[in-house]
């Protein structure tokens, strides 16, 4: 049963909105909160380079993989119930991650982060659906959703900053409990401030589609990571081919279902497909560099986690500035041109990153990048929803958020793996003579491992090894920035050639889709 309040929202609804915005910001902040803890994870857990990438990005992959699933489940079981269940699971899994840090188990941490992504996927679509149910006045609903989008975007910029501030005075494992107070608050006030909301007409949840969707993504990601670590070997090739087969089976099944997990007919709309492409590629370009900058500041620049977090504050500020300027710019220019202009600013930042050899240059680069990425973050999902017919708005929103989170995760997976490959190739030829084989093997894996291994070596050899590792990391960072620059050019091309022809309202897009499906 729905318990929607009619008319203008009162204090209870606005307090409920505040309770929803906090976990919304937390969920995207958790994508980057570990970045400044990477040197400590490397030193204490001793993960391989592939395991380190999985620790960082498995959360984003699982969140994106289950967003559509949880959206359908919430429609049937109740959004508030799903939100509170997800909050409780999130809280328990944060404790599990703390335990994995204590027992120094990379495998346990990867598993806990994966399940945390599932819990996050239960929370995120519920927040937006509950906001729509609580605010029935059009003006108030627009304001509330705008605040939700701002919180979502702000979390991306603030995640590394929060992590750095916590690491300034605490053991690194405590960073896993960053969200605990927020989830406790949600559980405490959720039933009091939030209405229950469900859609009895929601389609059946097809579990086979869920499995095929994940099997189409994760093996391909595994293949990319495996290639970066070991080269073109049989396990990577088999995994990549298996992922493509499962992806084909997923698409085939969606076309045959009456109530598909993902309505593929939407992708026949050029504007919808372009909006999702802009979201996916734009977020992938961002995280390709943003993931590596905290490590650059600490391991290359020698900054403490607190100092690194403070150096990243300007990037969070410019991200918020870009997000807030976007609505004003849309009043004067087409959204496609606002996105293209913002991405052009980001491209300048990527060019600065390509040439960066100092922590200051890396920090300046990410600050410029974050200013330009705001329009994509704010407008991407909205453009996808506006390009879809009204009855498909929910599916379009879920697809947009999936593209957003999947792009962030793929940015780490793909270019993170590229950076690892460049680092390893460089270390294979620059490791100084006289380095013990065990230390050389450790240094060949990650920069953090190289710094740790150098502590047990004679000063002269240690200095040469650390410098070689730093130079190799900088080379990998610059190549990753080059990939991001290419991705930014692709975003600009899509925006100015396809997205600018988008219908301005969902009603205008409906006849186009009806022609395709009739």
C-alpha cells in the first residue's frame, strides 16, 4: 500500500529528505574513500596488483550490476523496507571489512566490498523513489530531486577527501566505518520520517537475467586485469570470450521477455543511447585519473593522508561549482553543448595530467577535470529519462544510474590495469642492479610494495629502487591520462553530433519509440 502525502510537503518530508541525502552522498563517496588508504592496504594486506584493483572497484561493479534488480524488487517489496534492509546490511558489511583489515585478508576484503555494492544498490534507487512519493508538488519535487542529484555528485568528489581526513589521525581500517553513523541514523528515523511506497504493477523479477548480466560484465573485467598482470594467457582469453557469450545471452533473453530486466527497445532511441554513452564514457574518463591521483600525492609526493586529503579539497570544490553552474548554463544553451563545454574543460585537465611529474601538477589536473565533469553528472540521467516515453521513465533512470556507476568502476578497471601494465614494463628494465630477487619481485607489482621492500635494503640500492618505481608509476599515470583524454574527445563528439538532436521532452520522444516497437 502506498501512503503518499498529497499537496505541499511539510517539515516531516524535508527532514525525511535530509535522511535520504546522507546515504545518497555516502554511496558515491564510498567509490573513492579507499584511494588514500591504498599504500596502507598494500603494506598490511600485501595484495597483488590485480587484487588491489578488485578491492577498489568491485564495489562499483556490484552496485551497477544490481541497481536495476533492486529497483524492480523495491517496486514489489516496498521502497522503505528495501532501503532499511540495505542500510542494515551495509552497516554489517562495514564491520566485516574492518575485520578483514584486522586479519589481513585481501580475499575477505574483496568479498565484503562486493556484498557492500549489493547493499548500496538496494539503497540508491529507493532514495529517489521515496523522494518522488514524498514530494507530490511539482516545484518541491524538482527542488528535492535537484538536491538528490547534487548529493550524488558531491559524494564522488568528497570520497577521497573524507578518506584522507580520517586517515590523518586514525588507523586505516577505521575508514571502513565511515558510513556507520549515517546508516544508524537512517535505521533510527527511517520508519518515523519515510513513507512506505510500492508499485503493485511492477514487472516480475527475472533472476536468470540478473545472473547473465553479471556474468557478462565480471569475466570481461577479470580478463582485463589478468592481461595487465600476466599478459595474453589462456585464462584471460577464455574469461573474456565467456563474458561476451553471456552478454549475448543476456541481450537475447531481454528481447524475448515480456517484462525484461532492461528494456533494450530504449536503445533504439539515438538520444537515449547517446545520453547513456556520455554518462558511461565520461565517468570512465574521470575515474581513470582520479583513482591514481591520491596515490601520486602520497607515494610519489610523500604527502601524508591528511595532507593528501587537503590537497584534494579544491577538486571537490570545483566539482560542486560545476554541478551548481550547470542548471544556470542550461537556461541559455542546449544541454548537449553544456556537456561538451564542460568536457572540453576536463580535456584541458587531462592534458595537464599527461605532462604531470609533480604532485602539484597532478592536483591541479584533477581540480580542472572535476570542474568540467559536473554537467555530465548532473544532466546525464535526466537526458536519458527525457528521451524515454513516460511509461519507461523508471527503466531509463535505472539504466542511467547503472551507466554512471559502471563507468566509474570501469575507469578503475581498464585504465588502472593499463597503468599497472606500463608500471611493470618500466620496472622490468629499470630495477637497479644488485636488488635482491625477492625485493625486485615485490617492486615489480606495485609502487607501494616497492617502497615497503626498499626499507630492508642498503640506502644506495633502496634510493635507486624507489626512484625507479616512482618514475614507472608516473609513466603509468601519464598513459592513463592519455586514455582519459581520448575518452573525453569521444564524449564531446557524441554530445555535439548525436545528443544535440535529443527531443526536449519525454512526450516528444514517445512517437519515435512507438514507431520502432509497432
